C-alpha cells in the first residue's frame, strides 16, 4: 500500500532532483574569491532565475541570501504539493518550523519597534536583510496580515486561527514585563515537536524512519542546550527544565547530565555515540561551542540521509528531499558569509554539512 501511495510522488521528486546542487558544486563554491564570484558560479545552476529576481532589488550577500531562501522555499513547496494525502499532515507539521521562525521575527519586531516588510518568499527587516523565509504552511498573505498588525497582542490574536495563539498567550504577560522572547520560543518548540511526533504516528508501517529522524533532531537540540547551559554556568535545576521531550535520550539521563560540572564531563558521560571527542578538543582550544553544533548537525543529517534512502517509496522519501534542500540552504549561507568574513576555503569546507 505504501509503495503504491508514494510512487507517483517520488517519481515527481526524482524528476525535480536536478534542482538540488551536486556535492562537488557546493564544495567548489568554497574556492570562490568573494561573494561576486559565488554569484557568478551559481548563475550556471538552477539558482539562475532566483539570482536574477534577487539582484533586481538587493546587492551582494543580501541578494545571495534572498536567492538561496527563494530557492529553498520553492523546493519545500514542491515537496509539500506532491505529498499524497496520507503524508501531508506530517510533512506540513515539519514545515511549520519556518512558520515559527517567522512568527518569532514578527513578534520581536512589534515588541522592539522594528520594521518588517515582505516579498513573495521571505520577510525583510528594516535593514533590508532577510529575517525569515516563507517555506512553511503560512501563505504569503497570512504573513502580510501578521506584519500589518500594529501590536504584539494583535499578532497573537491573529495567530489563534493557526493554532499558535493559546500557546503564546500563556507567556505574553511575562514577555510584556521582561521583553524576553525565550519563554515564547521554548513553548512554541515544545508544541512544534509534540505536534510533529503526533502527526507521524504509524499509519502505513514505515513512519518509524521519520519518527527516528525527529527524535534524533530533538537530541541535537537537547545536547546543545546542555552544552550552552554548562558554558553559561546555568544551575543544573534550571537547566534540567529546558530540555525538549520526545528525543531518544531519556529525560532522566538529561537531568543527570545537567548536574555534571563541565562540558567535558558531559561529553565523557555521553560516550562515543555522538562522536564528540574531536569537537571537545576544539572547544578546549578555541572556547567556542560551534564544533559541537557542527558535529551533531552533520551526524544527524548524514545518518538520516542514508537511512531515508533505504525507504524511498514512503513518507521518508519526501523528508529525504526536504532534508537535502535544508542542508543545501545551510551550506550555501555558510559559504556566502564565509566569503563576507574572508574565511579560508579549507576552514569553510570543514564547516559544511555536505563536506562529510
């Protein structure tokens, strides 16, 4: 049943796979001299139309990011459009992550008196730089309506019809007093992953691949929260309340980890499963958490990339396409800003998910 259901969808996605860049092309962009050279190299790819559109309004790295966002948004919409009815709830729930990012940008703008505008595929800040990408389920008209509201309360009222209003309203009083967006962010993340896991319950028997992907993504977030907490010397009791439920690491283990004294003790306690030994060495030398984030995200992407390929005629095949598009967007943005800050090609390559 599953193969029959997903065969037409995967046939269409396979025909669209040329829209994703080959690994060699992405790695080749690290050798570009500057952002202008990156744009020139991308002109000969499927980003050509996106670049033309972006450079009509923006310049340099801003135009490149707009083009990258535009391309990513188009890919996610294509993936959602070809998803059969049985998988649309789960795929739609996953794409809501970009809705949440936009919602947070809009709330912050209203609270802090910043200006946002919109175009057909992204939200732009008053500094004319991308503040979000409309790759989720909210339409551009929905985003326009939210941006047009005059206050945080008005935005929240509009969000009620999308299922976000109640969650945000529980924390709006605290936000009004402190201007701290974290409680709202945290509440939306908890809701997002709970809805995502619920939407991928077993229906055809192969959803376990997607559920494992989601659970491991939660692990990445929880481990990074653990390390950030330790680096910032947040008390264990407070830190243990920040972990998201639903990952493969039990909450009891996360609570025990939060009581350890250092990041090194946490890495040693986690063992070899997450491959963090080299990242720990870099952390000691450079005092930055970036190596941990890169290691965890690359491991998560590559493990699930291989796992999902085994089940192409299922919901996993749709998620595999979206995962490849997401990784491509993240790598291209790293390359663009690597060129802005004159990072050496070798260092930039080591920071790419695609490099492994």
